[in-house]
C-alpha cells in the first residue's frame, strides 16, 4: 500500500493537452475519484499513473518512489477497466492466478490466495467457468479479484461499473467500497457518474479539459464548489444574485416552500416525482428559474400553481 | 445488405443474379472439366474421357523431375510461409498497436506487393536479386515468396489484432507480465485460429506462385512453373493430374481454415 503523488503532470497530443499541469496527492489507503465529462482526460491520467503512457512533462510518485519513467510491469498496480479485459481463453481461476504466476508464486500458496480473492468478491464456486459464461457483474468481480490478489500498491479503476445496469451498479458500489476498506488499498477511481463519485470517495477530483477544477471531500465539493463548472457538474445548481453583485449557488434541497407573502413568488413549471423526492422546476418573477427538491409526503404542487419559495443566505455559496 | 441497397427494380436484381450465376459457372467449369480428364485413359487431352484410369497419376509420381519440382515447391512454401507469418505478424502488430509517425507510409510499403502489378514486382525482384547474387538460388526464391506473402499475412492478422481489445494486453502488463510473456500466454492463444489461417494462405500463396518464380527461379522448377512450361512445350495429360491434386490440396486447406475460424466464431469477421 502506498500513496500517489502527481506533480505538474501534462500529456500533450500535438498541441492539444489531454492532461494539463495536474497536481494530486492521494494518501495511503485513501479512496479518491476522478470525475469529469467525456473527453476531460480521466483515462489519460489513469494510463499515465499505470505506466501505459508517458507524460510529456511532470513527475509521478508511488509510495515516494519516482515512477515517471518506470514501465507498467514495475509499478505493482491493480488495474480494472470498464470492458473487464479478462483473458478470454482462461477460466476464472486461471485469470486470478495469472499475476501470481508472473510473480513465481505457484502451487498450494497461489491456489489459496486466488480462492481467497474470489471469496472476497463472492465468486467462490465459479472457478472453472470461462469469462463468456459469466454475467457482466460477475466478470467485473473476476477483474477485481485479479487486480487485488497480488496485493498491489495501488488500485486503479476506469469506470469499472459503467457497463452495468443501475441496480447492479449500486450493489457493486457498496461491495467495492467494502472491499477497498477491507484491503485498505489506496484507490483511484475514474467515473463520469457524479452520484458514484459522491457516494464512494473520501475525496473527489473534478477534471475538465485536462485541468483540475477542484479536489475536495464530496460534501465540500457539492456545497462549496470552486467554480461554476463544478457547481453545474455536481448535481443541480441554482445560480442566484448576491447583494454584492456576485453570483451564488444554492442546491435544490436548500430551497424551501414558504407561506404566501413570506418568500419570493413563483409559478410551478414542472413537478417531477422521483420516489422519495419531488423535484420542482419553478419560474420566479423576473424570468429567473429555480429548481427545488422536497421530500414527497403524499401531496404535491401541480404545474401552473402559484407558490412562494425562499432559502437561507447561509446556504448560498459564492462562485465566480 | 438490404434490397434497397442493391437497387430498386426487380429487373436489376434479376440481372445481378444472372451475372452472379454466370460468373460462378465460368469459374467452376474448368475445374469440372479438368478433374475427370485427369482420370482419363486417353493419350491426348480429350473430353469427356473415353475410359477411366490412374495412368497420369502414375506418370506424375513416377517422374523424378515432377517429384523434384514438388519437393522444391514444398520446401520454398514451408520456409517462406513461416518467414512471412513471423514478419507479417510482427508488422501487423506494430502497425495496429503503434502510434509512431509515418505509420501509414510503412503500411503502404508493406502492402505494396499486393497492389503493384505482379509483373513489376517480378522485374524488381529480378534486378534486386541479381544485384545481391541470389538470382536463380533457392534462398532468392524463399526471399521473394516471403515478400509476396507478407501482405496476405498482414491483412488476416491485422483484422484479428484490431479486434482483440488492447486493454487485455495492458492489464497483463500491469499485472507484471513482460511483453513477450503477454504475447505467448495472452495474445497468441486468442489469435491462434487467425494465425493458422494466415499461415495456410501464405503457404498456398507460395505454392501457387508462377509469375515471379518464372523470372527468378533459374534452374529450379516449382510445380506451377513446370506445369506452365509443360503446357508450352506439349499438351500432356499429366498436368491435369497435377491440377487435380492442387485443387484437392487447396480445398482441404481452405476447409481446415474455415473449420478453425468457424469454431472460433470468427468466420464472418475475416474476409476469406
Ligand atoms: N492517442 C491519442 N491521440 C490524440 N488524442 C488523444 C489520444 N488519447 C486521448 N486523446 C484525447 O484526449 C482527450 C482525453 O481523452 P480521455 O480518454 O482521457 O478522456 P476521458 O475523460 O477518459 O473520457 P471518457 O469519459 O469518454 O472515457 C480526448 O479529447 C481525446 O480525444
Ligand atoms: Mg475514459
């Protein structure tokens, strides 16, 4: 187990910078998520850390060791891709034994380690199957077992749950988090799913156009976004004017309905029922629109209805 | 392909079908004629054969010059197909996986023997082999056949490599496996059917080659070169027996390729 440190890491393709002066420090055992839209450079960053690619400039440290010019083989990293990337011609057990074989661990010792890893991802009993005989979720569990069986220094996951349906994804998120806690392995996860980022990570790093936008704990990034991009990318942002002329962001669940005459008058444009919550798209007087999310308690306002809303000034976070 | 894509009218479709059938007949009639003729008892090439016999096969197998040509062809095909497989395989891998400058140029260079008219390749090889003193040598023949078959190998293996997810290799590296180990334990086992197909194509390609061989082989006779020469000298039914043997060999080899690729579920993706 080790920490990861990136110092001014840049990767250029021609004049285009896929990663631009990225700094990041991940402490030992921490779970950090790289979050950003498609093409923001997430995979690029991960492949630089994994050693599948060399940075144009900057340095990469794993466990205090400068690995900038080390090969992928020398880095002792567990890697998981969205496409599973299992060895199609090997059984589940052979897939998990592969990194042990490379490390000259064989016989009963290797067998025990591999079976333990498979038990950890709840796949015991499927050792003899081939990847093509497994469901997507099971294949991804094999990939996880293969990535941790040799006790890697760090674990890198590139959208590991991206190909799974929603329910399975949520299930595996919980398992992934538990696995990471059990092993205590330093983990870097890439995703463009903000819910996944917020629910799994100790900290998140928001990336856009190859540049770091913010590195913070999920709650902090959500409530105190560093800029407009982060505010809009993490959930729904209501931008409101502040008395000092600046802009501020209010989250929908901070918007409250008030008795008539106490808040700002508004008209309900759309009411979207989400199960536990109802999300209202409201038009304030003066052409401004606001989204409010309130718990669903049996009744809801209908579109067209006149309402009043307000929010605490403490819930408004100034952004540039 | 949808019907609209071929052409709207029924007449167009019927015309195309007729052309297709004509083409098929045109290609198969020579085979249909040559095979019974090889079993003929007649001294001259006559169709249909008056009665059946194996005399032309006996002549073929009993003639030391035919056997010598057979041995030369087999030897050259065996060595050059393996050489083409290794060189073409490495080139295809480098071109599919690499991101270096001038990649398209390099690919064009490798594929050139397939596109440039064979007669021009033959003249070029004649001049080049003469320059290095390999004209009319067995080694020169092997070199030429290797060169001619590299593009075939590259085409077959290029498709297979492109379809093999590069991330599988990357994961193997990250798990600590060297490039060579990954090649042997991960890539080759998965590409084995295509490697077999490429090798068979290269072998047949070499065994069938006549134009370049006629230019550069000198005193060496290969089977197709000898067939051609025999035809020019006198019409001898022995060549119908040789032709039948070549057809049988090619059909069996291609059937083996189809079987192996089909079992790997790759039949539809590789253009045979
Ligand atoms: N080999 C390459 N050559 C040129 N440009 C590249 C190359 N690899 C990536 N890029 C560019 O770098 C940018 C970042 O790509 P990257 O794959 O890191 O994005 P990503 O954040 O992982 O996106 P996604 O969520 O779609 O996976 C993209 O604009 C991409 O086109
Ligand atoms: Mg990506």
